[in-house]
C-alpha cells in the first residue's frame, strides 16, 4: 500500500511539474519611456528561467514567462526594477511597461500589472550616464568592469558597488552591460573546441541574431556573410576563448563598421 501511495505521489508531482512547464508562454512586450529616452537595448531578464532578451529600437520585445515569474528590467539610464507576472499578462499575452522618472531612488522596485491587460506603470529614479571616449580600448574597458592584478584577468568581477557604477557607462555608443548580458544569455558552451577549423561557426553560436541586428546593425540575411568577413579579416581563435569577451566584442564592432562601408560601396 505504501509503495502504491509513493508511486501515486511521484506521478502527481511529475504531472504538476509538466503542467507548470506547459503554462509558460511567449508574450509580446513594449517599453514606454519619456520622449527623450532611448528604448533600444534594454535588458529584459526572467529570473525564474534564467533567460532573457533585449528591446528593439521601438522598445518591443518577446520573452517566455509563467505566472508569478519575476522579470528584471535593466536600462542604462534608470535604476533596475522587477515586474511580477500576473494572470492579466498570461491571459492577454502582453507585458506593456510605462516607465516614469522620479527624483528619489528607491532601494528596490517591484511592481505588478495594475489591470488584466498586462499594463505596468513604474516610477524609477534616473541614473547619471557617463559617456566614455570612442577610442576606449578593451584593456581600458577591462579596468572599468573588472579588477586587475599583476596578471590581468577578464573574469574577476569587482564588488557590487562597482558593478552599479558600470551600469552608467557607454562604450563606442553601446551599452556594454546589456551587451554582456546578451552574451551570457545566448552562450552555448564554456570553451571552444577546434577553434582553427570552426572560428566563424563558433562566433555564430556564441551570439544570437538579435545581437548582430541590434548591437552591430547587421541585417539578418547578412549575418553569415559578416561572420565570414570577420573570419577573413583577423578573427583570432584566442578571442573565442572564455575570458576574452571584451576583445571579441571590440573586434566585432570594428569589423562591422568596415563591413557596412564595404556594403555601401557595392
């Protein structure tokens, strides 16, 4: 009798877990900010599934969510906040976030949609944005984001206060914080195998199409061609190894500029 009861309980738990998985759905979202603010490149991250995305130039995004999931929103010009998914979001399939600026920064901002259509109003404080020179090198960027010692290490993060400061920085006009988040979200492996023969394919697997389209302004149909272009113009196997993300991103930014100039001439 006990064995039968245990089996029944296990089946019940398994079915419950499967049901929870089936309840997740992809919702369409939009970000609305004050007119002068940039809505592109905002990080939208599901803390429950450890998956996320970034907003496009219209402030739109798509993300998988489930009931009561916590969605972390990270924008370079505003403090982070978390949206709790409610029944309205699940039923409507929409998550529309209206961001309003306030003077005083709150320790933590957690909000839920106020109606059954997935609309969210959130008041957050502005964070001062510091523009950095366009000539910033990967080594200089390293010192912004990571501690260094006698032997520089790209993978050693500073304490939380320094990371808070890093959220205010732009490098070459890009939000490097969101860039790194995008890299972490779509990275398929911890190390590169056979880099000599698979460099171009490894870069393709490290980054999603959205990375190339939104951050490098490469059209989706040109992504494979751009990767081969970068491979033929100095892509180094060391850039593909874990810990060298800054060098790889800096290289891709520079090559994307040259590639687009070449495309314009053709």
